[in-house]
C-alpha cells in the first residue's frame, strides 16, 4: 500500500506540542509510544506522516483521543478551556524519540 502524499507545510503544523506528563511518561516506557497535542482537524495518517517527516523515525501506529474542555469559573464570569486532541504515536521496535533534549 502506497502512502498518500501530504502538503509538507500542513504536516509541519499538525503536531502542536509534545505532552510531557506522568501518564505520557508511563505510556512511553511501557509501549514505546510518544504523546503529542495535535490539531483538531488532523487525521491519523497525517499525524503518522508528520512524525516520520519531522523526527526521522518509523511509526507503528497512531491512536487519537479527543478531550472536551472543562467549564471553569473565574470569579463571576464562566470560562471554558479549549478542547484538546491527543495522539499516542507508537514507534516500531528499535526506534527511539528523545523529546527531553538530553544528549544520548
């Protein structure tokens, strides 16, 4: 199966930020997966292509989670946090992605 071609400019915008949390670290250690915050409109194939393009690694699979934003109060006014789309990107065995910036 040939991979579809994506616009490189779009792929550079798909990954918004890496998620570094306790849960993301546990997932990374257990299943060799990296967690990213991605665009609301991003598809799994776009996320896979973006990670492979930006980090030069092979991706095994992508799981996506949509988290609804919470309603919060700020004094009298009621605000709402943004909805977040997270991507859990599983890497193929032997592949490694270092987001901490430490020298390997």
